[in-house]
C-alpha cells in the first residue's frame, strides 16, 4: 500500500502532476489544446507545449494534433501513464541527498538545493515509499567542526562569485589584529573537507589568492563586473596541494604509519597521487607528491605519534619542532 510522500517544502504543481492531468484529458477525448490546458492548470502555454513534447518524445505516448478539432488526442489506446522506474539504490541516494541539504540550511545554497530536490521527489511515482521521517534514524550527516561566518557576508560573496561581480572586502589575515581593505574578483567558492574557501584575483597582489569567508569582515559590491580568465581552473590550482595551500616546490612525501593506524589510513584516499605499501609489521607506508608542507605537518601531528615522517627532511624537522613545543607546553602546566 502506498505510503505518504513528504518533502522539505510545500510543492507548487510539479511537471509530473501536470502531465498526468494532460493525460487524463487526452484519455477523455476532450481534444484539449495548449491554451485551454494552460488556463485549467494555471501555467503558461509554453509549459504545456514542453509537457506535450516530453510525453510524446521521451515517454513514447502517441500524441498528435487534430487541426479540425483544434486539440490534441491519442492516436491509439493508452492503458496507463508510464511510471518512473527507480531502483532501491537510486532511492537511497536521493534520501542521502536530502539529508545533505541540512548542512546548507540558512546559506545561499539552501533554496536552490531544496528546489532541485523537490523537483526530483515530485517525479517519483506514488507507489514509492518516500516518508523522510521514517529515515531519521537511518541516515545522518554530522560535521565535527562547523565553519562560523557571517551569513549575510557569505551570501554576498556567493552571489558575487556566481554573477561575476567585483567586491571590496575587509579581510583579516591569520594572526592579524586588524582587517585590511582588498579589491577582489571572486572566481570560485570551494568547500574542502567541510571548510569554505574563496579563490579570487587580488588587485593589490595582482594574483589569485585564497580567502577564508570566516575572516571576511565586510563585503561590498563595487558595481563593476569581471570576466573570469579561461585558463583559471580550481582543479589545477588544487592538484598538488594536500588541502588548499600550494607552492612552487614539489615534495615527495613518505610517511610510515604503525599497525594501530594502518587500517584508518587504508580506508581513505588522502591525495590523488598517494601510493600505499603494506609493511610486514602490519603498518603501512604512504607516498604522495604535494607542493606545500604546513598542512601535511598538521595532519601528521594529528596522528599522535602513530606516524613517522621519512621524507622530506624539512617536514620531519618541522614535525619534531612542533611536537617538542607541544611537549614543553604540556610539561609547563
């Protein structure tokens, strides 16, 4: 027995519902045309034409127009409206997508995400069980540390990035006491490991720089627009970074993990260049090529002594210095 289908927001009349109404009118031999259907369904005639084309070309329904009767009709018997086929795996993926929307509540992405999800949900047949409340204990998303930023500023930055509008911002660099004015062309917003980063052309530095939205203290549209360079590629920019930072030098990283950490290392792809080698003692050796070391240093320290840096020497040295500083401060207390 079909169960109730619910969705995050009330739905307007979705395309599937319109097409079902059109189908019923065609079955009744009423010879409806786009104008009469548009008035009845409270949409434009253009929307009706799109629905009819979809029904004929994509669903294979035998629809033709009768010029004498000024309307559409089925040229042969149609027993039922074609139903959408969806697998259990696809349904599960759709539910996961709905859950993922929650982490964007209150941001500029919420409305288009919910709209897109509602359109997908509306296309499901009524015989599909889609009661989201019943899945609350089955699927969840949780971030261990959520980025904190001014929502109004973030929305301004997101909109400017989308519409290629120049921004004047005040930005506080890490460790800085005051925010400095910057004129930027926002090229790309990226969510990397749960944190947001803005890649923008900095007019002061005459180069692309990475900004953290949480450190933007104000953002104002200048009224100017810009053209994003064709050669700009966030994928190329991040290819040799461990997370976000990149540099001019290529480092061959070799880290050995003991047996207690090996399984956790094997379960993830930490970098596109990584290579894993199983060791006889149950440990694992990780090799990768990156262009910046500070992010790798913090990552190694997070393993709490279960990781040993073999290469390069400067990374091993910086990890030792940082670990000694932690030890000294711990002893001081």
